[in-house]
């Protein structure tokens, strides 16, 4: 239900108000008075307010006592409320790009918004023209920033606040004849003598309680001075009134200086209770556009996860609302946030600055229903102090593009290889035309650098490795080998028609292999026996390999690799769903057509051969060099790959899911509509949407009631083998226009594998090629005496 109060109704109440004579007597039910003479007699009368339950249309809710002390709503009770923001129907409204055309257009519109009726986009343009006409305006060259960061949030401020006030009135039982909402009072500053008017959200004169309700995470800037003046007023100090501030979002310490002063001034009541208390009544605000505006030409249409943008209104939801405000660089984002905060006066809810988009990953996709779009949810770390928010568009685009790349290409193409012995098998050409392919190859090169760092004998790990290696003629000798990154079983939960990706770890594999290309100086590596090689492998497995694997799963240098891999998990699940029944993605799956998801700026000119050339130079000329002892130099040159052709998964049981992530299903439901805190993971957020924008306006379809899950079964082992084998195209192109005829199998509550669909190749020659190229990583060691013995 929506609750809102029109300016017309406020005026009616104001006109009907009766001026109450001031009195210094603090009898039961009387409000504290000004401590000097009343204001001028012709002043507009104070609004008396209205019963809270009548104002918000709340019935059959008993009056309840407010809890005492500072409190926070338990996670189990977090919920949501929705409101309609009329400004949201213009979140894609455009101006001419040419500066001269734009100026001429705005001149014709004029600076008077009232010249246009509500619902007329020219009214929005007029507001902007009026804004940039101000000499101090900081939005003169940023129409989209003003539209998304100032105008639309401003349009939603009042309806959001009223909707949350109505919710608090109902939840806390601020009902009955004694609770009055929107009552106006006067406050005189004891220092300056200036009189201010202040509207109280809710007041109960009988119990001497005031409730201030904030739908964001901090007190409003314009109200703080008035509240401080109230707390300094001697009559209010003597009155015994208690003030409770209620916030919809986690406060995070915001406004603490203000609350400290309020508490010092008002002290405690006769029972020793603080007279100023705070409650975090956590509830997510779901902002909706007006009914039937989904197909409006003025709406913002995002491409994320959308199978066919020509047939739908485009992706919309909590992720899109935040991402569209994201700027490309930290500097640009910081400037935007400063302007946004200045425009808000402390009234807007948390914005994109609180999101660390560098950590963005795909964590949920719903069941794809043909023609209905796809629900999805990203996860991201919180950015402390609203210092993040940059790079969101690029990261979201990368995730979406990778998702479609994994669908469009047959999985036998999902590998990269940097091996000087095989310059012709760096990676598939079509894969190389995508950002997903670029990310894998660049991660492979990063692996070379990190393997070198991990083996540095000046570090504890490196020293342990060199000390433990087999010796030849008294010197440590490292065998040549191949290292490659591949997936560990992804930890998932298939439930309520979708799949939750709880963890998608990566593994560094290593084994002995020969390499023929000479390294630095043209010399061959030292020779080891098979037992010595086996010994060395054990040493690396307990020293260098775990260290580098930890970096792969945690370091920011591999964030893009982890990001595109979560998209790989989701895409594989969509493949399986489409095998069971046609979805909007059927024409994309195995089409080997990735023209819609090319290399994006600034990487549009990227070439796989450039990476190989850089690597070959390192391999042949030497870049990573240690001096183990006096007169001895050792080069360590890594050669490797990434193999994502397999995608195993482990589906945890319902009981385990409930134990580890009890609030995740609820968080996901909210995240599709609005960015929200992840109640199961401190410091994390979830934000998502629907790929066809099907639930972004006031006529949206409600989230369906979860379907009961069957009785749990024991968890089995992860599936590592393929569930089907793609058949080679007769032309040899490898194109597959249809998904596999037989859907992969998997036990919802057991350990059914999300298979490596397409990892096996039908011919012996293809198998040989795959073994050579899929994920090869070679470590090449050379020792050279630089001084005479």
C-alpha cells in the first residue's frame, strides 16, 4: 500500500489550524513554550497535525509502547517498503549531445517549469535550465549526473519519506488519539533569539515522546540546527520529553556528533533513561516508476543479461539504478558524489558511492522463462564512507558480456595458452575477440609474474621452496613443468527456480612437462631424475602453489578473472535449463556468434599476439632473475594458461544452505528491486534486476512465493566429467546452433555436477591439441655461472 500526503491537504490543515496561546505552564499534555514573547501576530498559524493512524490510513493496529535505549532491528525482521517516484519515468531522458544544439534547445524550453504540466518531459528540461542558470551551479556540463543524482532522487524524497513514516507508525503502533503526526512547533534559539518552525514526524503529549523518522541513514542537515536549538531551550530541557530517532538504513556512526550534543543538552529523565535514543529499523526502500512507464521512451534501458534488447524494455532494477550513476574514474566519481551530496542536503538515501564495483560478481540467476526476462543479482563489497562507486558500468558490462560469451561459444574454446613452443595455439580467434578471452589471457601473464614473486628466495615461501628442491652438483635444480588455472567445484544452491552461486574458487594445477624453446642465454635447464622431479613437485605443492592459488582467489589483479568465472557458472546453468525447455537464450547458445559482445573500450584494439610477444620476450631474454649465491644467477620463467572448459559444481543441501545463508533468499528477492545489505555477509551488498525490466514500475509482478523444496538427500561428490559431448560441425568450424538434445542431470540436494559441457573433443587429433594447449603452464629454470670459480 502506498501512503502519501499532498501539498493540498497540508494547506487545508494549515488553514484550518487554530493558533494556540503560549503558556509557560508545563502541565500534563502541554508542549514547552518559547521562553520569550510570541512572534508577530500576522504570522502563518502552526499546523496542528493529524492523528497518525488517520493520516496514513492505518486501521486495526493497537497502540504499543516504544522500546527504550538504542536498539537495532534483528536481521530476521528486515523487510522492505515501496513507493512511487514520478521522476523515475525520466531516468533515460536525453539532451542533444552537441553543445550548441543543447544550448539552443534549452533556450527554447525556458527556465520556468510551471509552464509545463506534470508528466511533460519539458518540465524536467526547464528545471535543468533553471539549475544551470545559477552562477554557482556545478551541473552545467553534466546533464545525466543532474538527472540521476539530483532531480530523480529529489522527486522521490517526499514519497519515500511518507511511505516509511507510514510503515513506522504501523510497525511501532503509533496509533490512537494521542499520537499526532506532522505537528508544527516553534523553537527559539537561546543564543541568537531567532525563532524557527519545526514539523515533528510524530508526538505523543500524554507520554511525552517525540519520534523522528528518517528513511535514510542520518539526520537531515536542515533539521539538525533546529533540533539542537530545541535541546538548548530551557523549557524543553525541563519538559521531560524523550526523542527517539528511527532510521531505515544502517547509520554507521553518521551524525554521532549531533547525537552526542543532543544527549548532553537533554540528559536523562527521572527514571535515569537517556532522553535521546536511536533505533535502526532496517527496511529496504523499493523505488518504483509510475505505472505503465516500463515502455516509456524516456526510461533508461541497460543491456545487462538481456537476450534480445529489441524485444524488451531493457534490464532494470537495483543494480541498474546504482550503476548508471557510476563514473569511470575515482576522481570523476568523487566530484559527482560531492555534487550529489550538496544537492541532497543530507536527505537522499545511500548512493552508489557506498559500493565497491571493483569487487562486483554474479551471485544469482533465476529460472529463464521465455519472454519474461531473467532475474539476476550481483554482489559487491561495501565502500566505507561512500568512497567508491566508480567503474560500475565497465564491470557490469564485463559480467554481462562474459555471461553471453560463455553461452555463445562452444566450451572447447574456453582456454588460453602462453607457450613458446606453440605460438599458433594462444587461444581461439573468436574467444580472443571478447573481453572474457582477454581477461583469461592477461590473467595467465599475471600468473607468470606472481609465480616469480612467490619463488623469491628473500621471502619465507620462496626460501622454503629453494631450500627443499633437489640438488644437482650441489645446486638446487628446478624441473620444467606446466601450471594452469582451472575451476574448483563451485558451491551452489539450486532453489526456488534459480541458482545461488555461493563460492566459485579457482585452483592452480601443476605437473611436470618438457619445454624445447631455449630460455635466457640459450642454455638448457639442469637435468633431474624422475624421483628428483617427483620430490620437487611435492616441495612446490606445499610451498609456492598454495601461495599463488591464494593470490588467484583474493588479489585484485585477478578480480576480473574471478568476475568472469562467476558468469561462467551462471551461463552453464542456463545451458542446462535451455536443454530442458526453450528459453530466450536458445538462439545464442553454441551459436559461436559473439559480435554483440566485442572487446570494449579501452581494450577495443587489444590483440592476443601482443600478449604473446610480450611473454616471449620475457621467456627468451629473461626478466625474472634471482641471485641465490655469489656468482650464481637463476631465471624463473613461467609459461601457462587458464582452462575454463570445465565447470564442476557442488550443490549443497537445503539444510546446509539454511544454516550458512539463512537470509540469502530474502536478500536476493530484495536485490532484484533495490541495492541492499547482505544480511548473511558483513560488509557485502547485493544488487540486481530483471533483464527485461518486468518489475520496475508500479504495475510490476510481485515476487512469487517460494516453492517447497523436496526432502534432502545425501551430498555426493562433485561431478568432474562432461554430461554431453558436442558433435563436430561437418565443415570443421565447430559451430553448434542447437543445445544438446539430452539435458545434463543433477541432484538438487546432492552433489550433482554443473558439467564441463563440451570439454571433450571427439577426435584423437583434437584431444592431442587440447592436451597441448588447454591450460599449459611451464616453469623454466636456468643457472649460469657469472664469475670464475
